[in-house]
């Protein structure tokens, strides 16, 4: 949706597919950012990027994605205690919809990435979006979010995210 804010237009977009930026990202003088994109084929989303993403890798990705279900429940419970405003997590979950099945590990990984790195930020997880978006296989994407959600849970439980670091 779009909302007029302070004489400008605040536009919120929801992606419906994955894409890769092609060429240069430019800032227009009018105040927006623009780039050419190549949309990735979601009909074969688990194998369209890298031929190394064979059936065994996909099976491992699905197995790892199944581990996310319990972690997501634990993360949500902890994150509700860290909300920046009342109902933030409930609204986020409503916006995201149901968690995709582990049978679609890329979709599942992207959903978890959006959950733990929402906008506006909660400040309870390290930024994983660049690593998630640049991962070349479903297995790599699931590994990124597994590590990200585990570290976020540890952080919310009072443990450091980075060895020797006291804060996020």
C-alpha cells in the first residue's frame, strides 16, 4: 500500500517472487532507488540457480528445514517479550502468512529470514538477508537461517551472538 507522509509518498511493496539485480543500482534525483532485475523461475526454485543442487542436496535441505519448525516456535515465544510495540510479532506473523512446508526449503528459508529480520527491526537477530539472498542452493539458504535463528534465540536468552561481544 501507499501512504502520504510529510508531503511524500511512503510505498510498501511485497515481493511475490525471487529476482537477481542486474547491473548498477542507481539513486534517482527524485528520491527512489532503481535497478534492472532478472526474475528467477519459481516453478523449479530449488534447482534454477546452481546445477550442483542435486536431489541429495535437496533432501538434506528439506531435512534441515524440518528443524526450523521447533526453532520458529521458540523464537516467536522469546521475541514476543522483546517487541518494540505491542502486537508487533502477531502483526508480522499475519503479514507473513503460514510458514511454508519443509518440502519447499527455499520458501521456508525465505519465510524464516523475513521473520527474524523484519522491518521495522526488532534488534534481536544479526542481519542475514544478504547471505540468504546470495546463497546459491536451497541447502545453503536453510543453513543461513538455521544459524541465524539459533543465534537469535541464544541472544534473547541472554547469550552473546558473537564471541567476546556483550551486545547485538
